C-alpha cells in the first residue's frame, strides 16, 4: 500500500493550544508538549508512533521531548522520530522545537553515561544521526553528575551551542545548589540556560517545595514539567485494576507496588474532584500544573491518540477555585 503523504492541519495554531514564553528568552513553547520516553520505541509500531506524532502536531504541539536512551530499546525513540522526521515532518522543521539529552546509561564503558565532555559530545552526535537532524533546539544535561566537575559539563554545553549542534541548553533534575552554579556558569559564558526540566505532579511537588521553580524564574530560565500524570497513576487508568496494555503491566519504572491502598484512595478522591469540575483526572492533573505561569510547559506521555486528546482538553479549564484547591490539598495531605 502506498502511504498517504502527510500534510499538517491548516488550523494547527488555532485549535486551542496556548504558547508560553520560556523564562526570559525569545522562545515560546506549547503549554502541552509530547514526550517520547515510552510508547515510541522499537517495541511499538511505527504506524502508531507516526499517528500520535502527526496528531500532536496537528493540534499545535510543536515541542517534542527526547533523550538518547528513550525507547525501549535505548536510542529507538530517536530512531522512530528520525524516520517520521524524514518521511513527513521535515518540511515543518522550522516550526518544531526538538530536544534531546545525555547523562543516563546509554552505551557500555565509562563514556556512555554521566556528564563528561566526551560523553555529552559523542552522545549528541549519535542522537543527531538517529533523528535525521542537523541540530536540536535544546540539548540537556539529563542529570547532575557529582563525579565530574560541573564546569566540564557546562563548558561542553556551551561548546555544543558554539558548534551549532544545539540552539539552547537546559538542565534536568539538578539539585538546587548544582542548578545555581549551572545557571551562573552558563550565564557567564553567554549561553543562558533556557529550561530546567523536573518531575512535577500532584503526587510530587518537589519543584515547588525546594523552590526550584522560583530559582529557575530568578535565573531567567523556564520550568518544564515531566511525568505530570505520575506515569499514569493520576488518571482513571488503574481505577478498576491493572489493564494488560498499561505501563505497569508492560514492565518498566512504574511498578504495581506503587498502587498501594493509600495511593488508590487518593486517586479515587482526586478523580471525584475532577468529575465535579467536569474533567477527567488526567485533565485536572495537567490543569493543576498549568494554573499559574510558573510552568512553561507540561510534557505528557500518551500511549494513544485518545489519551492525547484527553490531555489536550486540560487547556479548556485551568482555573481552580479556592475550595477546589483546598479539597485537593486535603486529599494529598490527609488533613
Ligand atoms: N528529564 C527526565 O529525567 C525525564 C524523566 C521522565 C520523563 N521525562 C519526559 O517527560 C515525558 C512524560 O513522562 P511520562 O511518560 O512519565 O508522563 P505522564 O504523562 O505522567 O505519563 C504518561 C502515561 O500516562 C498514561 N496516560 C497518559 N494520558 C492519559 C489519559 N488521558 N488517560 C489515561 N492514561 C493516560 C499512559 O500510560 P499507559 O501507557 O498505561 O497508557 C501514558 O503512557 C517523557 O516522555 C519524557 O519526555 C523526562
């Protein structure tokens, strides 16, 4: 069968997506971005991955978040993206904001992990080849490396920008003191940090509690939230047990042990609040992150187009009454 040629929806910027400025930069990102950590590897079908990527772009999602090791297998999400890039998204390259990262285990030996200059430079070259790209829009240090001088990691980021292989740089999961030094180093070398990427959701409020959001803002960086649905826990996915095609059942970082009776009770109570608001729990969890402008964008994962559509509906109702916020706090704290 001859595949139809993809043509992006003409109304992709009028379909309800909003765009937020990343820190004190010239860059706007969609309030909802799509991440390829799961659901785009070589264990998934290319046709499905393509469908989700096309649909996302048709709905105004122009930011795709990747990393060297996304899959499974490692590197295969970048390969999938590269194939879609080559066959359908290439004409839209200048509308897209594409990220990748290095810092977690990727290839054997001492250079396939952490934050040395050797590792970051080699990894980005591999990523560009897999993704069929000449440059990425943002390259992240995926995690703070306590064994490598921070200056070495940051100088590698600076040089990557100077080489034209990335337009901007970012840091992910850095503890506050390391983040402070990273912001300073990058600023002093005229490559200001564009984004801090951190795990932020109703079950994990560390970025607010540890003032990471505030610190990003003070340093002119945007904050981009990952795992907004706690990998699917903050949805209706597990209300009736563990579906066979779910992330828990497929095996990986999210374990069945995360579904304790206490957590399930919280999920049910949050689900009730969401229903009162006329939303699904997934919509409410995303809306809760977007309710104020501290968050530049929320990176969702989705195993289907239907999930993506549900998540996008969050944008239609991001206001919360004081009473709703109190109800949510009381569910989370048990007080
Ligand atoms: N910087 C880092 O270290 C880091 C770490 C993790 C993630 N990230 C980034 O953040 C992205 C998102 O992370 P994540 O995948 O954990 O995000 P998430 O949005 O918290 O979880 C996505 C999962 O939730 C379920 N889901 C999504 N929408 C749903 C809906 N409307 N209703 C019911 N279930 C729904 C799906 O699970 P099922 O598969 O069960 O359907 C989906 O695979 C990643 O792809 C990656 O780009 C970055």
